[in-house]
């Protein structure tokens, strides 16, 4: 069984060992064929608290870790600059 993977952006890192990742899904509308964007927010396990706001990450499906966490950080693709981290 292949594990699902998604690529998204960290939109919240205020919880301990958990981040919220927004994944944008783009698809053509079935009738009008215009591209529609739908954003899904996932609660993702980040055991070392390495992700910060704005990071681009790859997440992977995992066993249920809590009532809402079913995803874990697989890889950090782009880190935000240190100057943006200080603004928090």
C-alpha cells in the first residue's frame, strides 16, 4: 500500500510538536472547465518543532497520532529566511 504524500505550506506553528499545513488542490471545474483552487488544512506531527511559519514541506500519511493528527512531516523543502522568523 502506497502512503499518500502532499506538499504544502506551514500556516501555524503555535502548538507543541504539531504544525498546520495548508495544501492547495487545483482542478478544472467539471462543467465550466475553469481552474478552481481548494485549500485543505492538515494538522501534522513535527516531533522536533523544526518547522516555522511559511516553510514549504512534504507531508506523509501515518497512523492516527491524536484526535486530528494523521500526517507527519516527511521533508522540509524550503525554509523561510531567518529575518522572517525574528518577526514572530
